[in-house]
């Protein structure tokens, strides 16, 4: 890659890393994606920024390009694998797997990383992806990835003979591609895995070339172990010293040194070194135990948190349900009250209308009563004249009439006598005082005294016209007034 192209890619990566505040051109994103994928192919994980990859994933997600988004997730999974974030890598690679077809050119790399990250926790699934990688690489004649596939199968195999077959195939393909480094690494990993089943010389011959080229501490520990098992303490010391300052290999260093002093016959130093090894072993075991306890506690805390979230969700649902029921109840109550108010209003309107109807009827009855009263008065005038002519012509009829009046009205007005009714009747039919005195054969003074006595018996005011009083009595107005 030329310097100008490197600078251009770096500038593009910088703008992508700044995020998606403005929409990034897809063509530029494709250039960045290609550059990052080249780094994955060359296993140059150090120069891959997770923020850059996330920006690319956002770009392709915004335009709906699932395939390129999956490639971005493949790159992110490879980066997470390189920093030992296996769970995060699995999540990204599993998402990528959904959108990268088996015949896609990226499928091989996807199967490779899936097999790598699953090899420790899920060997069975790791073997599945390793075999998928072998099948894919063989169909596309990609001998380099084919070699990696066989190497993965070798690492997963527990039988030395089957593992040896995969090793030979992996080494042959690496050599065919001119990758002697990976061929040597494959031999070294095979020897370390089955170190207890190989001849010491054979194991050394398989591990030493790769160690001389790279100098991994892991291989130095394996070489020290092989020489110590073969009682070659002096040869082992060279590789034991390589472990002295290596982080994570303190226990192997002291353990190998104890064996070294034992083979040299210095048992006092051997015991002292064994004590150091034992202390380190205890620390490591305690650390592992603490990590396991922390993991268990973390899982317990997570479950407890999930249960609390679930409980909170149930409480929220319950409260929401209660509020809904209360709201429904309030609405129902309001509807019920509105209906009652409307019903009362309707009843009031009906009562008002009925009252108006009754008032109209009452007015009509009053009018009818007035008309009937007028008729009654007109008829009474005729009747009074008729009675007057009869009485004047035959005074004895007064006794018959007065007795009839007394019998009819005595129960209602027991304070009045028969003679009282006679005076009242004669006055009512329009006879004057002389005519009345003549018919009853009394003096005028007796007549007026009788009138006053009748007025007192009826309990009326003295200033009321006595003639009008008698008229009301016989026409019924006085009777209605007494009942009221």
C-alpha cells in the first residue's frame, strides 16, 4: 500500500470514527470497510478501532445493506476476539452469520473466528464451524484457509492419531502456500497438546523451530518440560530461565526449577523452590476460585436483578391495571351520575309540563266554574222569584220548605234551628222584611234580632252583608269556604 493511499485511508477512518453526525457516503464507507477487512485477513488487529467499525455498521444499517453490515460485524468480532472478549465476539459473529451466505467470500473468515472463540466453552459447536470452514475452503480451493481449518480440527481432536492426520493436512497446505511459520506453529501446538504421548526428541524437534523463530514463553515451558522429563537438566535450564520474568508463568518457573534442583541433587533448594511454587499455586487457585465466586455472584446478582425487573414490571402492570379499573369505575360513576341528572332533569321537565297542563286545566276549570256560577246565579234568580211567588201566595209552604232545609243541613250546621233556616230562606228568595214578618207573623224587631243571632251562630263578621251571607250559604260558596 502506497503512502498516499495510507494517508487517504487514515483520513477516511478518522472521519468515520467521529461518528455519524452527518451521513457518510456509502462509497467512502466501502473503502474503509475493505481496508479494515484486509487488516483482519492479515490479522493486524491492533490498528482496528471499534468506534470506526461501529460507525460503519451504523452507516450500512441506515441504508439497509445487511451484507456489508454483517462484514462490519465480522470485523468487530475479530477485533473483540483479539482482545479476549469472547462473549462479545460471539454476539457479533452470530449476527454476521445471519446475513453472510455460505457461498459468500467472507464466510470462510466467519467460520474461522466462530470456531476460535467457541473452542474453549463449546468444543462441539467449534468443531462444526471448523468443518464448515474446511468444506468452504475446499470448494473454493482456498488452501490457506483450508490449512487453518485443519489446524482448528487438530486443536479440537483428543485422539492423537486423528489429530496427527489433521496436523499433516494443515502443515502440507501451509507449506504449499509458503507459510512456513504457520507450519512450524502447527507442529509446535500438536507437540504441546500431546507432549506426554511423544518421544522427547520428537517433541523437541516439533517445538524448537517455532520457538527459535518467535520465542513464545508457552513453547519455552514445553521445551523445559520435555528436557526435564528426559533428565536433561542443563538443557532445560536455558528455557526455565526464559520463564523467570514471564507474567502468568511464575508457577511453571518455580515448579521446573524444583525439578531441576532435584535432578542436580540439591534437595534443600528444591524444597525451597517447591514452597514458592506451592504458594503461587495457592494464589492462582484462590484467584481462580475468587473469579468463579465472582462469576457465580454476578450471575446470581443478574438473576436477582432480572427478578427485580420482572417484579417491578408485574407491579407496574398491576398498578396500571388498578388505575385502569379505577378510571373505568370513575367513568362509570360519572356516566351514572350524568344519567341520574339527565333523568332528574327529564322528570323535572315532565313535572313542569304536567304542572303547566294542570295550571291550564285549572284555569279552564276556573273559567267553567265562573260560567257555571253565573248560570247558577241566573237560575237562582229565577228560582227565588218562583219561590217568592209561591210563598206569598201560600204562606203555609214555608213550614214545609223550612223543615226540608233543616233536615238536609242540620247535620252540617247543628247550631242553626229550623226557624233560623226559615228566616234565611225567606231572605234568600228576595222577600223584604215586611213580607217576611207578615208570612211569619212577627214584628220587624224580632226579624232583625233573629238575623243578628243567625250571623253570630255562623261566626261571620258583623260588617258582612247578611243578605250576601244567606246567598252564599244557599248557593254553596259558604260551605266551600268552611271546608277550606
